[in-house]
C-alpha cells in the first residue's frame, strides 16, 4: 500500500480525553507525585509491546499516553502487509527502548476502535500522546521512513506535551531482541516474488500486478503469487474510489451489482470481511445472467485475498454453492 500521512502535522482529539494542555499538566503532576512517593511503575507498565482491546484501551493507551508516546498498530491476521510491518514495529520498539511503546489492535476483534480512529485500510499506524491521537501512516512503509516518523513522534511528545518515555531495558521488559536472520532456501521464483513484494510495499500497484502475473505465467500454482496478485488488484481497484460516494450509491441502489461490487471491495480493505462476502452473496442470490456472474467472480477474487484456509472463506464458499445450485 502507498504510505499516507507520513507526518506529525495532524492531531485528532479523542472524545474521551481532555485538551492537550490539561493532559500535559496532569502528566507533569502525576510524575511529581510519584517521585515524592518513591513509586516504581508496575511490571506491566514496562512492557514495550502489548496487545490491547476495547476494554483495556483507556488504561493501556489513554492513561499510559500521559507518560510515554503510545504507537498503535491496527492489524488483522489475513492482512499480508501487516505481517511484514508488525515485526518491524516490534523490533523498533525494542531498539527505541522506552521512548515509545507499541499497542497492537486486532481489527477483527475490536471493530469499535477501528471505526473510532477512522481507519480506511490496514495496516494503519497511529500514535496517542497525552490523550491526543495522531495519524502516522497507512500501509507498509520503508524502515527508514518509519524511523523518521518515530523520531518526529518522540520530538513532538517532548516539545509539545512535555512527555518523555523512561528508558527501559528491552530484555527486562520482555521484548525479544532482534533475531539474526537465517538464510532461507532460494526457490526459482524468489527473486521475482521479491520484486513483486517490493513494488506492493512501495505502492507501485501496477508494477506489483505485472510482477505477480509474471511469476504465475511460469508457475500457475504459486500460492504466494496468487495471494499477492489478489491483494494488489484489490488495492488498485479502490485507490481512486471516494468511499462516501461508493457507499451512498450501494445503499441507494441495492440491485445495482457494480455498486455492490465496489462497496464490497471497500468493505474488505476496511477489514469488514464478512460484510464484503455477505454483500456479494446477496447480489448472487437476487440476480441472474451477467450481473450474477460478475458478483460471483468478484467474490471468488476476494476469497483469494483472504486465503482458502480462513473459516470465513469456507463458510462463504458453502453459502455460494447453495445460492448457485
């Protein structure tokens, strides 16, 4: 995905917290009170990387953000770029050693947080500082670019909010040291797949589509290339869409199959997998001829994005068979 919002210029207030100036004063007062009492933070507060859900968000993220910048990684198990970005962010959290902490949010299990932050696609990375949410970027990004954004975050937290994370020993905090990469066996298409992955990560969707198709022309059964191609084609279809207009058209014209197909693409990119499948299944059930076939084909393409082993795909395939036969 093409990285977006790679800057610290936008600040979005969360309804659950007060203004930044008040948050800064509270943070300074809390530090002063703790210093007088000689308190030490609990072991859990020292974690550099942790999972967070809706129930624990206030304590784990909002309250903690008064003491240290909290970076939030919105991810899902079916999202291939997430699997590349997540380990990189975890490694950087260990390397920065307490200047920020990393909260990981599974969007499938935490739809409310996903919606509150206005996430359009994943992976998406935000930060919360003194109760203020700052959009960082969406999609995979080069490590050097991510480091630049994190350095800006640390600087903004200190200069604008007076918040400086305390140094933490990554080993004591339970963070894993960066693993030494081991050479992997080189397959006949690894170089071509690497080029395709690089194009996808860089946001060159057309280049990624061509590269994945080149691999599949030589190796039609290559599962990794099939998955990459399905993802690249999906992102290519939605990159110029106006989400508000697409959803409006789909809501106003439930029998308009192209409108439902476009909305299903947006559903999937937004992490609403079952909504996307259900929308297309409904289109298959109530149409015939070319419209029905178009909805069926798009549904099969979206199955490729998620992967055939996913239980949601299995259930939707069964429903599709019943709708067709």
